[in-house]
C-alpha cells in the first residue's frame, strides 16, 4: 500500500478492538533479582491496556474513535469505561461481565525509564467472536480497524476478517509477540511491529534499520500492504509500494516508555484518516510518542494534539 485515500471515510470512526487493563505501577530504582526485596519509590493505579491506550491516543490526536472490548463489573471496569468516555470515545462496544474481573497489568518502571509488564487478562481473556459479531456493523462502517494481540486470537482474526471483507483497512500491532497463522497476512494493510515482534514474526534478528527493512520485505512477501517497524530511539523503518525509507526519531530524555508504541499507532491512524500522507502520519505519531515518554504512566502520558509543536 503506497497511497492512502480516506476522503470517503472522513466522518467515519476508527474502531479499536483490544484490551482494557488497570495498570498497577510501581516505580523502582532497578529490577530486583530473584529472592530480593527492594524498596521502590511510589505506587499508583492508572488506566491502560494496549487496545484502550491506542483508542485514547487516536482520540486525543484527532480521530473519531469507537472501542470494542470487555471489562468486569468491578470498580476498575467502571473507571476504565468512564475514562474512555471522557476522551470522547464511543464505549457502547465495551461489554461488562460479572463472571471475571477486569484485566490487570503489573508494571515495574525503572529509574532509567525502562518498563517490565506482567498481565492478568481477566475479562479481556473471555472476549469472544460472538462479541465481535454483535459489533460487526460498527466494524463494517469504520474508517479503519486497529487491533493488537492482548485479546484471544480468534477474536482478532474474526474482527480482521469482517473488516477485510467489508473493504475496511486493517492496522495490526502484533503485540505481545506471538506466532501468527499464515492466513492473517493478506488481511493486514498496515503492520506495525517493534524490534522484538518483528524478530519473532520474521524469524531474523531485528536491531537496526537494515535488519528492520529485511524483516519488512519478508512481511511484504507474505502479503502485507505496508510495514512500519518501530525502532525506539532509532526511529521507524517504513516499507510500502514506493520503497524503503528510514524516518529518524526525535531525541528526548525518556522517563517512562509505557504506551510509547500505542501513542505512535494512535497518531499514525489519526493522521491517515485525517488525510495525511504516510510520512506525515508517521511524523505525527513520532512527535506524540516523543512527548509521551517524557511523562509517567500509560494513558495519563498520552498527549493531546494541541500539545504538539
């Protein structure tokens, strides 16, 4: 895919199918070794989940957004739904279930800004293809479908199939990294992996722009339209019908990398739907991500469009 024309979908929403988690965040000087008890800095609860983060990023960076997912009927679930609504996101597709609690992420954030995350999927883990069927009209009427891999794979595949059949562009962020079925690739219009995800899926080591382009060529051979491999402070490697190009990242001092990738994807999607070229949309995502990593937390760190210069 080299040219994105969203002029006919200007008033249609970006639909995000994915996870909603409450992040339980502990800031720490470093990661403790096995058996060690380490005094941390502070603890807080913050709204997160890759799906919800990307929905918030899309909305704050200019997109009209609807979210499809599942939370519990507990306090965490209510807080997450209310937070999305406060950002103008349609949460009619966010189901609440009493059978299991809301998903939780335990996050350790080191002083150097690196994070380590352990997930308990909770309600995300019982989201089903039937739940996607209940929201199929919204997917078919979307400007773009955005999906990740923190909900069950059958859910992701079913949502993608509905969108692809309806001619709705699909953006896949293959995170957390898992082996994907071969049938998925031809339904992906925009693939956005990071280095570790690209390494697993392409079967080669990805650590710089050259190796990212090598991985991107593999994905294109499988049928993916456009590939953007995010390389953190090394920028983004882009491969589409017009060729390869490396777009450097902005240089900032990171304090917390949580939601940086989700923020980039939100800016990318919002920019494309707005009518930007791919390079312009990448730039929007990079600006937003650069500001995100200078702040703490997941959704609280995601900037609004008005904050970008």
